[in-house]
C-alpha cells in the first residue's frame, strides 16, 4: 500500500534532535527527506557516540533515532554555488525544516523570503526554543532549557524536591511532534487554499501545551496542579504501590467510590468497607496518609504477578504495571502493536528500533532506511533529482562546494 505522505519532498536543514525528529516523523509516513549537512562533519548528532557510551559494534542510537528514512546531502553553505543547489531543491520540494538560531538562515540566504522566490508554495518550518516573537526569540535553547522554562521540572517529583529534570530529550521530542503537526496542517492548507507559509514550533510552546490541563487550571482557577506526595495521595486509588518483589503497580480509578467495595474485598481487606475513615472519596482524602499506608502494607505482602491475577479476577478495576525504560523495550503490548520493531540494518544487522506510534489502517508508515552516512546521497541527489552532470559534480567537489 502507498504511504500517506508519498510524493511529499522535505528539505531537512536541522541538527541535534528537535528539528531532525520532526522531519523523521514525516519520513516515517512516506515523505522523501533530504538532510542537508555541512561538509565538515555534518550534524553534530553524529558525534554523540563519544559522550553517550554507544557500543562500537552497534549503530549510533541518537543519530538513528532522529534521522532514519533520510538521505544525506553535504554542502558548504557559505559558498554561493551551494546555496544555488538549495534553491534548486526548494523549487522541487514541498517543505523546508530548519532549527538554527534566529537570523542564521537569513544571513546565509536560506530564510523564508529567499526560498519562496523559488517556490511560492513552500512550507517553511522553524523549530525554536522560545517562539518567533519576544525579546528572547533569538536565544539558543536545548532540551534541558525547554524543561526548565516550561515549568515541567516543578511538576515532576514530590513537593519537597528541587526542580526535577526528565531524561530522554522530552522537550526536543515534544517540540518535534508539534512541528510535524504544524507542517501537516500547512500541507492541507496548501491543498485547500493554494498557499505556502511559515510554521513555527518551540520548546516553550510545545511543553506548555503538553501541560495544557494544569496550565489551564492555573489560568482559569488561579492555581496549577500541585505536586503530590505519593504517601499522601488525595485519591489513594490513583497512586502507585510497591509489591513484595520490588515491582510497582499503578492504580488509576478516578471514580474510586464506584470500586471501593469490590476493591477492598479483592485485596483481602473487607474490614475497610465499613471503616468510616474511608467510606467515601472525601473521607479517604481526609485520611489519605492512613489509607495509603494500609495499601502499602497490603501490596507489599505479595509479588506483583499475584496482584495482577487478583485484580484481573476480582472486579472491573483500572490498573497497570509500572515499567522502567528497560522493561518497556520488552513489554508485550509494545511488541504486539509494533511500537518496537525489528529492522535489518544494512551495516549492523538485526536491530531494534522504536516503531511508529500512529497506525493508519490503509496507508501505514514504515521504517525503510537507516540514518544515512555523511553525504551518502550527495551525488545521487545532484544527478538524478537536480540534473547536474557528473562533470558538474566533479567540479563542485574539487571546489569544496560539496
């Protein structure tokens, strides 16, 4: 079957994570993505192996995650002939994605106004730290700063903790997701109204939207969701508990009164049903520390596997296991839904990849190619797509353009 974005060509002039992930998402759904890299080493994400401890016999996990399904074209963009190549690419492409600091693209002649001359319908996507407007719109940002500025460091953890970072490039990833979302909206707008336009997504805006419910509470009610201590959870049936084997279980019963009687029986504590401290949600909230302490003791009496059987057979309860990232990679639900896939890497052989999180029943996306080697497709793009002769390519190489 065709993929939903087949026929869409994307120029990806991005580095690190936020921008590259956005274009990789488009590539996963079938877009042709041409990654423009500098001649002197390319995307600095290629060098992340040294600082991340990647095994020498395995792919660079960072670059693979951010750049699969792409081709690599290397250019010295300080040279006019290299910029001319980008202009020719823009003329036959649909989307241009970049995540350099404000002003960099313009100084190099690669801003929106310069490229739209060659393609008025071009969609020009910017990934930034703090948005396109305001006094800090030109400031640099990385994932850590996106976490800090967005307030999510004060949402993670318990009340007495200092601001808590969250690993894994969450702000970069969220910024990428919303940039790809904006590009898709712009593609539809172009089809409907015949216009190209600029799309902007930032760490700050994306991470704020990720916390939309809590931020809306702050805006409308005057207070965001507070950090909650696990031992004093307002709703003890919306909490997580450690089992006898050190494995954790999470309860997610947002209407606890509906489940209280059956749950008390299932965990072997029918005496709690008539206990006035826990008779209603309000009563349990007022005595939450005592209720959580009882649940802690109960769940610590059996290994998690036994509790899973008990809860599955004891009522219509809402619960799940608490995974570590190591657990997640082997989770049967992850595997059943292709959220983790097997990929035959042409250099490294069988390799596990993160799958595509959105399934389309008739036009699914796919992981078709690994992240490209530096400049791997330069000659192919110049000769087959842009019509350069092999003599032209040789001359460009001798002059250091490519």
